[in-house]
């Protein structure tokens, strides 16, 4: 099988869901019950997964070369185009397979979860549309296609969050999500614009023939992002940061992070795929894809954002009581890890972590969904407890995923759950980055590895907290506990599959990380900058694989797989009896306020609502007022003038068209008053005016003669002089 | 050659139809059928033209010289050397297609008008006559005449079938546009006197006579030299450019010449709002491209910053105004102001991408705005009010309608794969691209030189924020109207429920919205061959600059 | 030509006609009686006549230089004056007829009365 | 040189006027003769037909002379002792005038109320013919004496016509206002003319022009010009000589209003144009002369501008359609006056061109002619409709036009067309007419006149929209008595469509009309006075026109 065939397979897998969407949205209503359409969508997704799986297998088995298939889309004149079309390399095939797999599982899960919902088939259709949009991003080779997918996932996320639009929460959350994303997209547009006029007109990342595409252009012009002296440094930085703004919006990085927790208003399947596994990771994917144009400035910016996000989110996660919010903040935190990884140059690990995280986080959300489903849509953990007995399968899946996200590993061995491998690589990269700062005498650079290291200890804590509060200990709400029951197979089966993947996906034998890392040359070698990144990153990679160098000892716990044990035990001890201990602790004066602050997510929402939203509305009101009063007012000015003249001359007339502008109209009507007055019908007035004007006109031309121009010849000049003097 | 004939038929069939509509006595059905038939005939003619044009011109690739096809050139008023010139090129063909499609749809949309349907349709067909004339005429004077002809029917259509303050809106619309057309008149006088004075070897226009042939003027070396930078009439050229710009900016409309638009839209009946937003606004943009930018390329370079500012202000200001509206239709009207801002911006920056974007924006907005106004109209016919605050839950009570509404409004929002996106994106990208030529432009171009990059980026950034504002007001509107619990007063059933005819109208528009969004090449394949040529002075800025340097 | 007249030049006539003209204007403006206004008009006309005759006599009369013996003196001014007199009579006739008609309708010839047409 | 009698051939030049005079005499005499008396009592038809035939004959005669049907060229100099200049310019206008008056008669005969028709039929027709006679003399007067005679000849019948509703107060009041006002203004004009004579020593217009060209403006000349302006302005109803216009137009019978609004103003503007062009023709092409020309153009232009503005703004109040149209006619006169003052358009013709004296093409004359043609069409159409409405509803108030759009759609559409033409909507003749005037002003460098024209166009929009708004938008208000349904007689339809065809033909396919007007916009500046001034100064005009063989030799006696 040739790589073209692989590409065609992927395209088929990419377009199938949109077909499914169209069919279901148009004809779904023809079926009495929603089951047939729902299962139809599952079938479509399954087919799509099979296709991409085959593609993956073929690509990997034959060790194919990257391949891109540009389609002209938007004409930019002179016969040139912005191109779209698939790009096939290890990353895209892997992600295609991952997304379609997870999507299939979530479809199955939704069949169970959305059972009985009056708009179930529409929901499934939305899911199809979302998958299509996500695949659009994954398979993209050009910024414009990335942007298209970007907006489409935004739309589908909007539709899905707001799926229960009768309730106020989803309405606001969906709007918030879309607008926040749009803010990021503005940055995306700006970055795209700068790239457009600076590096290659067609916005294609990698072109088949060298010297074209963005990277190719850079290579051809010898632009090296790391070369601080180059003139394009500035533009590259702006472009990189601009594009990263898009990632910030989509991956909910600080300060655009507030929409993601609210997005949990949507049905849980949505949270499990859109807001944990795939869409929010798109930002990471974008940042990784544009990696070669990132300058040190952009790197610093990205890593800082990532650092802030991962710390902030982890802290907040520790204080949340809504199970989905805990997961949401843990997602934020993990995304922070990935973004940081991109920032520090270990972007292949970002992608690696993206994949592993997708599985266990999706699994976690599905489990939480099952719990909520079992507990009559109660989401508050204080009402849970001791559900292990009621729903063992769910509990097991949750436990496995918790361990995976905690980066659990058997100490001093290489045997670990998937999370360990990816996260460890990120931390290694971060350490590298910090070291680099250190070497340049900037000691604060060490923040970039202390942050992730410490949070690596916090993550297991709050995850374990959630697990304990939900499944272990004594039931805290009798009623809920009694009615709780294991989810139907359509819900637990996917969870187990995901849990399985959460265990194994990272194992070196499956070469996921390695094959992603193998893309580094193809992604980067087009330009000189690429080489630098390559070395810089392989340091991180070697650091991870060999585990030999000095800093291993300083962080031995993590890197030898201890980092998960202590926090988990701690969490289990504290929360075994629900909030008994914590409530006492946070009763203390200072801690009380602190807890309140953290519990309220440091008040970002309030901040944004009061400042930006309110400001925007005020400006809008001002603009409208200005429009009505000033702009239209100027148009009406003559009307106003006319009215006053009308008062002066007296006599009104309102049978003409009413309203202000017929401004000319109105004013002239009032001016008409003058004529009304003059045209008094009195003959002698007429004659008087006639003669007055006649004599005046005479005087105008005669007076100059009287003033000394005796001889008539000069009179003409004199007369015309006065006349022109009068007329000018 | 039949196609040549078709082009002129396209203009006059509606006029004939307008007369034919008057014939049947108190038989509304027949009247409607005649009108619809006329529109369909025009559509067929237009499709035939489009296919022949595409087949013979091919797509993609810069035409060399004028690619006007099916040109008819008859002497009309010999004394002033005014000709009747019609022709088709990539600049007007897509807009013609848009017009024809919308005409059919809109006549279908106005099917249930009871009040003096005969007069309504007669005036509408006259309006069609004017619109086709404006797009097809290649003689400045002829263009002017049709520009006016399209004005009167609109006055009556708003004034008779409009809402409570219809007379006010109508006379306001009339006065505004009249001021614009007077600017045109002055430019025309100027042409009449200055063109014969042009001397020089390349003076091929009318050898000493005045000429209003827009194509000839755009390509005539002598004219371009005289009205170009450093030419004898350079000052006049700048004045003419601004006068023309004002008169077309009123039509577009650009802030601050826009205040007629909200009133006209709010008062006008739904079909008229559709055609007003769908086609009449495009006349302004089309005229800018056909006259301002093709005939005065240097003045266009001289004015790029002013025009760009007009576009920028329109985008942001219109969006904010839209956000503050409580009247649904007014919101849509202001959104038109904002969206047409992209057209002006895309033209102002003088890049091929920007121009393509501006042009596509006109087509895309033609579809989406018409659809949005119809969506509002469908609800207004039933609810009899447009207060955004009072709506809610329409998604539950009218799900299918809401599905189509989503297409329409998200197209307006500029969502990719819908007709709103390519225009916006290309205009913005083109804006960024402008620094390419500005950095190398001669010093008489404002802000030319190395500093241009930062300025252009700033403009681009500000313009890009418009995207957020658009999302803001569209989504807010969507939430207030469609989301929320179902309200009984807005649940319609039986003959009150949305009729198949209305579904047809919305569906056709939705299909076009998606089609144009997914395959924008439908438009570009028709325009691309022209855009190189229609801008002989402008299309290839590098060579243009070279020639200028030579001129000085 | 008598000596009495020699001392009287063109300017005397012009001044006189100017005075008459002024009187005519004054009459037109001050009289409310239609016939009075008509008389004012006649005064103005006669001022014009005076001018014409005087000019003809003092400036433009006589025969062209170098014209034949059968040449007759130019009499443009005089003829104009004659025409004016005749037409003034006709005008007066029409005016009086209309004024009479006015009287029939308003039982007065006070022009102030006639102000039903206004605005 | 000396007294020379005009040759018999010159009398052919005034054939149309003679036909008119003859027709007038017939109409006055025939009803008195016993055999016809009773017939004429019974119906106005015979008189009407004679009148129409007379006008038609006059039109044919002038057309014939224009196109040499009779084998006689137009005289190459002013005829009948240089009293009348019979050139293409005046002939073209005369044709328009005669045909227009013919239609007016037709309209009177078919539309207006029976009472006015039968009782005063003969007088009416003869008065119209008399006025037409005067106007056609105005068009070709080339001597101040003739100007005076022509204006009076045109005025006296107009006075009578204005007061034609003898029995009504308004009629008689209008008549009196008109006659007294006319008397005063013509008297003032005469005083001015006398001063002019005093300065120039002749009343022959070309001679005066050449004298002025030599001496420049002296007080006398200026006084003369001002007086002349007052006299002509009275016919043109130029501000401030316009006061009679609205009152008379409102009170006079509607067809009289029609007649006066077009015919007398048209004749006056043609006369003014001739005066200005002649002056310009004899001015040398010097900076001095340019300044003088500029000054005069400025003065006249201001008068025209004020007139136009006054007319447009003054109309806003009017509720009576005739009064409204009266103001509109003032405005249109203003447009024409603005252009008619452009002395420079023919400046230096005598000095530069060796063709001096033979007919000279004048673009300005062309613009004026074309405008007059269009104006006669559109005004006639509008007034015809007003007449037919008044005929059936008996009301001329705009309020009674409410709902006409639905009651008589075709009539409403037609009125709309004529009003839009008066407004100057492109595609109608009104627009082209204005454009041509604008061309003249611009090419004379009077850009501020162009601006004034444009602004006035905007002002006038409301004036012409007003009746449309009434017809289409306003509902008939309840407190007024319901008006009778509007019925239109076939003849009226015919006349309206003639007018409609006129405005569309001049607007959409104007080449025929413009070509005709252009080819006929040729003036003849050559004069041959009966009496040559006797001072030793050589007058340019007379020398130029004095052929080698003296007139006395060809036409000895």
C-alpha cells in the first residue's frame, strides 16, 4: 500500500463523520425512537476508526515517508491559493487513530448516557460533526485548514455545551466558551496574517517540494528563529505568540482558562471527548505543529503560560467539590504540562502526553458520568462515598485512570502506566530548559522545573481525593447511595477499554513516544532552526531514556516512580471520612479565607464579568447612543436649524411627511415661512421690493463711478471690480 | 451571437415584465406568476451567460488586457459621446448571478403580500431592471442612469409597504442616495471637460472627445498618465476619487454615511430588506471596484489609508452598535454595516488577497444577510414584534426553522465552511499583506516606507478584533431568541406554522451559504481571470510602481 | 434756436426727467388707489420720453457726416418716444378695463383690498 | 447712406407672424359677421379650429423657412430696418412656441369648463394668438424699440388672460396685480432704455453691443442694463420681479397658467440669451473684456441663483398645485437665467472669427433651446394632469390628490413622471437639460453656478416629492368633503402621452432633439439699421455689415 492510499484512507475516515452528521440531522427525525440513528452514528465512527487504524498500521509497518496532498481552496489572486488537504506523518496517523477510537467509544457511551433524551439523535449528530471538525485539525497541513477546524470545533463545542439550552447555565457557558475561543482565534488570525505576509503566501506548513510552505520559505531564506540577531526575529515572535493565543483559547490556558470549568455544564460525554481528550488538546497540537517558527521569546511566553496554568489549575482542583470540576481543573493542569512541554522544546513529549492523557482523562470523565448518571445527576462529591460496592467496574476504571494520571510506576523499574512516560519526558525537558537558563546565570529559570515537579506530587493528591470521596469511605447521602446502580454495558464497556489503553499506550514496546519523536527530523529538518531544536529536544529525550545524569538523584522520587505513592496515601488518609478533617482545618482564620479564595477559582470569572463584559456592553451602549445622537443628529441638524428659523419667521406646516430628516425638507419648509411672509399678496409691497432691489443693484454699479472714475472706460473695470468684490 | 443578446435581454426582460405585470385585472395569482416567470427567465439567461463565460474564459490565470465579453457598444447620446455599453466580466458576473438567484427567492418570499401585490411586483421588477443595469453597464453615464433608476422603486417599496415610520425612512433613504448621486454627477461633468483636454500619444479614449467608457478609461495610457500621480490632473483625480468614494460609501454604507440603513431596514418589508442588504449595498462595493479602483489606481494608492480607516471604523463601530440593539432587525442591519466594512478594508489595502476577500465578502454577505433578514421576517410575521428581550425558546417550538437559522446566523458570524468566512479571512490576510507594497511604495503614498509594517499590523489587529465582537452580538442574540425554555406564545401550529414556501426560501439560501463556504472557488473561478486585467493600473502593483517611477 | 434755449443744455433735461421719474416712483409707492398708481406709471413713462427726446435733440440728432444731401436726420429717439406714447395709451386702456372689473368685484379700487391671493 | 426702405424679400422673413396676425383678425371679425354669429354663439369649435390652424400654419411656415422649403434662405442680417433678426435660433424657438400654444389651445378646447369656452371663446383664442405674436417677436427682436414693442404685445393679452375669470374676485385681483406690476416694470425698463440710447446713440442691439465693447460700461449703460433686466425679468419672473407669478398663476384659468409658465418665460429667456450673446460677440477677447463679461455673468448668475432658490424654497408651503407649479416655474426660470448670463461663452466672436455676421453656432444658445423644449414638454404634461383633475374634482388643492395613486394609478404615474422630469431624474429630459446648462456654466468657469444648480436640485426634490407623497402615501382626510372620482377625457390622455413621449424622447433618445437644437442654435449678429448714427465714430457693427455696394443701390427707390 502506497502512502497515497494511506492518505486517501485518512481522508475517507475524516469525511465519513460529516456524512453521518448530514444524514442524521436531515433524516434522523424520520425514526420514531432515537436508537437507530444513534447506533448508525456509532457504526459510522467505527468505520472511520477502522480506516484510520488500517492507515496507522500500514504507515508504521512500511515506515513510510511523510506525504502531503494540497488542495487549492481560497484564491488569493495571481493564480495562487490558500491550500488545504491532508498531511500524513507519524503524528497525524497516530492522532487520527486516537481520535477516531476515542470518538467511537464515546459514541457508544453516549448511546447509553443520553438514553431517553428527547433530542438524542441530534446529540449524536453533533458528536459526528465534532469528530469531523477535530479530524480537520488533526489532518491539517496548512494554517488556514487548522483555523477552519479550529472554528468548527468551537461551534460544535458551543452546540454541545449548550445542548440543554433550556437551562440558563448551559446557555451562558456555551456563549462564554465560544467568545473566549474567539478571543484566542483573533490571535490566531493575527499570527496567520503575519505569517501570510512574512513567510510564504499559501500558509502551508510543509510543502512537498523544498523552498515552499512556511518552513520551506524560512529554510530557503535562512531564517533561524533561534538567531536573535536576525531581522525577522521580532515578526517571528509576534507570529508565534499570536498563533499561540489561538492555542490559549482552545486549550484554556491562563488567562483564557475560565470557560473550561463552566463547559462542564454540557452532557458528560461531551466533557469526556471535547473538553478533555481531544478539542482542548488541539491547542497543544497547534503549538507543536508550528514549533519550528517559535523563537526563544515565544518559547519563554509559552512556557510561562503553561507553568502558570498548570500550577493554578492544580491548586484549584484540590479545593473543588464538584466531581466534574475537579476533573476539569485537572485537565487544565495537564494541558498546562503539555503547553509547558512545547515551551521548553520537548514538544514531542507534549504530543505523547496528549495521547496518553486523552485516554485516561476520557476514561475518568466517563466514569464520573456513570457516577452522575447513577446518582440522579448529583455532581457534588460530598453527597457521594462508598460507591465502590454499587458500581465496581466504574470504580476499577476510575482507579486505573487515576494511577495513570498520577504517573504511577513500579519504583526503580521501567514498568509504569502510560502517564509516567509522557509526564516524565516533559519534566526532563523542563529541567533542561531551566538548566539552560541557569547556565546563562538566570537562576529564576529553575521555576520552570520546580513548578512541574511539585505539581507532579499534587496531581496524585487531588485525583486520589476525588477517588476516595467518590468510591471509598462511608456513603454520605443515604438516598443517593441506595438508588445508585452500575451503568449499562454501553457505558462501562468503553470505560474499561479506555482504562486498558490508559495502562498500555505509553509502553515503549508500542513505540508511540518513539515514533512521535521520530517525526522531529521530518518536522524540523527543513530549516536550520530545526536542527537546533532537534538537538535541544533530544537532550530531553535522552535524559528520559537513559536516566543517568546528575539531576536524576535530586528528583529521584519522581523519576524512579515514587512520586505517586506519598500524595495518594496522604489523600486517602485525609479524605477517608469525607470532609471531616478538612472542614476543621479550613475553619482556621487564615486558611478559611485562603480556601474560600481557591474554592472560588481566585475569582477570575467575577473579574472578567465585571471588567470586560461590562466594559464591552458600556462601549456598545455608547456607540449606539453616539450613532443615534451625533451621527444621525448631524444629519438632523439642518432640520433643527430650519425649525428655529421657522420660529423666527412664524408659520408652521406639519402636514408634510413627519420626521426629522427630511432635514432639508423640514428646514426648507420653515424657510418657506419667509416667502409666505413676503408673498403677502400686497401689490405695493411687491412694487416696493422690486424698486428697492432694482435701485440697490443700480447703486452697486453706479457708486464706484461716483467714487472718482469719471471716464466711462474705466467704469467697466470699476463695476466688475465691485461686482466681483460683492460676489466673492 | 446569442449570448451577447442574452446580456442585453437580462436588462430589459425585467422592464418588460414590469409592464406585463400591470396587465391582468384583479388576478393576483397571474401577477405573481408573471413576476416569478420573469425572475426565472433572468436566472436562466444569467446561468447561460455564466456557463458560456466560464467555458470560454476558463478559470485561474491572469487575463491580459480587457476580458470584457459579450460587449455591446451603441452610440446613445452622440452630442456628449455617451454610449450604451454593456458587457460581462469577472467583476460583475458573480454579482449578477447573486442578483438573479435572490430575485427568484425574494419573489417567492413576497408571495403572501396582500396589499397591492400588483404594484409591489411591478416596482420590484423595475428595481431588478435597475440592478441589472447597474451591474452590466460599462459606460459611466449609463451606470449613473441605472444607479438612479434603482433608487425610485426602492423609495416607493419602502414608502408604501413599509412599517409605521415608512415615509420617514423612505425619504431619508432617498435624500442620502441623492446626495451620493450628485457627487457622481459632478465627477461626470469633470470627465466631460477634462478628458478632451488630455493630449499625448497614448490618448486613445475618444481622441479629443469626452468619454465615459469605464473600461477604456481604466486601460487608456493617456488618461492614466494625466490622472495619475504627477499627471496634469492629479489633483482632480484625487478630488474625483473622494467624491466617488463618498457617493458609493453612502450606498455601501460606510460610517458615518450609514444612518439611513437601519431606518430603511427596520421599516422596509422583509423581501425589500433582503434585496436591499443582498444586492443594493453591493452596488456600492461593485462601483468602488469598477470605477474608483479601476479608473483611479494612483488616487487609490494615495487614499489607501483614509479608505482603510473608513473600513476599520465601520467594522468595529457597526459591531458595537449591533451589540447594543434591542430590535432584532436593527441588529441585523448594523451587522451589515460591520460586514461591509470588510469589503472597504479589503479594497483599501490594494492587495490581490484583500481584493478577492472584499469581493467574496460581497457575495457571501449577499447570501447571509438576505437569509438573516428573512429569518427575522419569518418570526416577525407571526410574533408581530422584534423585541429581542421578549423572545425565547424558539429552538424548542420551531426546531427545523432554528436549524436553518443557525446556518444563517453563523454564516453571518463568519464561521468557516459557511459563506461568511472566506471574505473576512481574505480581507484580513490581505490587510496584513499590504505592507509588502507599502514598504516599497514611492514617498507620495501615505505611510510608505519601512514604518508601514507596524501600521498595517496594527490595522489588521484592530480589524481582527471585530471577529470577537461579531461572535458576541450574534451569540447573545441567538441565546436570547432561540435558547431558553419554550414560551407558549411562540409555539405555532397549523396554518400558523412555518410554511413549505418559507422553508424553501430558507433552505435554498442555506444551501448556497454552505456551498459558497465549502467551495469558494465557485466565485473565484469566475473572477480570477478578470482581477488581473480590470486593474491594469493596479493588479500588479510592482509594475505599476515601476511605471510611476518612470512617469516621474 | 433762440438764445434762451442755448443756455439750457442736455443736463437740464436729464435732471428734469430724473425728477419726474422720482415723482412717478413716489406716486406708485404711496398711492393705494389703482388709478393713482397708473398715473405714477405714466409719469415714469414720460420721464423716459423726456430723456429720449433730449438725447435725440442734443446728442444724436442731425445728419451723418459725409452723408448725401438727401440724407435725413436720425430720429430714433423721437420715434421711440412716439411708440411709447401710443403704447402707454393702450396700456392705460387695458389697465382701466381691468381696474373697472376689479371695482365690480370689490366695490373699490383700493389695491390693499386685493390680497386674497397670498402665500 | 441714409433712409433705405427694406426690400420686399425681407417681408417673407416674418411670414409666421403675418399668418398669426391674419388668424387673429379672422377670429376677431368672423363672429361679428351675421352669417357666422349664431354658429359662434353655439360652439367655440370654429374659433378654436381657426386658431389651431393659424398656429399650425405659422409653425409650418417657420419650419419651411428653416429648411428652405420655399427656396428662400434665411436672411443673413436683421430685416425690416434691423428690427428683427430672423435666424435659426429664433426660428427654432418659434416652432416650439407655436406648437406648444397649439396644444394649449387644444387643451383649453377639450378639458376646461364649458362656460369659459363658449361665452368668451373668440376673445380667448385671439388673446392667445396675440400673446404668441408678441412672444415670437421677442424671440427675434434685434432693436430695443422692438424689444419694447414685443414685450408689450406679449403682455397686454396676458393681462387680459390673467384676469379671464372676470366674475371672480381672485380673477380680477390677479389681473390687476399683473397689469400694474407689468406697467411699472416696463416703465422702469423704458427709463433705462432711454439712458442707454443716450449713451450709445442707437437702439440697434448689435450696434449698442459694439459701442459698449468699445467704451466699456458707463453709468448710462449700466442703468440701461438694469432697466432692461427689470423688464425682461418681469417676463421671466426673476426675483424680485416674480411676485405676480404665483398669484396670477393661481387665479388665472389653468390653461392660461400653462401658457404663461412656458411661452412667456421661454420667449424672455431666448431674448435674454440673444442680448447676452450679442454683447459677448462684439466684446474683444481682452482681459478687460473678460472681466466685464465675468462681472455681468456674475450679476445675472446671482439673479438666477436667487430666483431658483426662491422658487424651490417658496414652494414648500403651497397646497395649491397651480401655485406649486408656479414656484417650480420660477425655479426653472432661475436655472435658465443662471446660464443665460454667460457672456463669455460667445466672447470675442467678432474679433476672432472672419465669419462674423453670418450665423454663428453658440453652445449656450443650444443649451437654452434644449432646455426650453424639455421644459415645455414637462410643464405641459404636469398642467394637463392638474387641469383634468380640476375638471372632475373642481379642486386644485393637493389634499384632494390624496389616494389618487390608487384611484387613478395611471394618472398618478404620469404625474410622477412629469414631476420627476421637472426634478431632473436621469432618463428624463429634465436631467439632460440641467446637465447641458451645467456644462455651459462649468466651461465658462462659473463652478459656483454649477454648485448652485446642484444644491437647488436637492432643494427641489421635496417640492416635487410633495404631490407624489400626497398621491401615494397620505390617506384622504375625513374632515374634507369627498372629492368626485377623477375622470379623464380622451383628448387629455392624448395630450398627456404626447408630453410623456416628449420627456422620454428627450431623456432616453435625445439625439434627435439635441441634434436639431444644436444645428439650430445659430445666431445672426449682423444688423443693417435704417438710420446710421451720425457721429464720426465708426461703429464696428455697421461697418462690418456695410457691403461694398450700399443698400441704397440694390434697393433704389
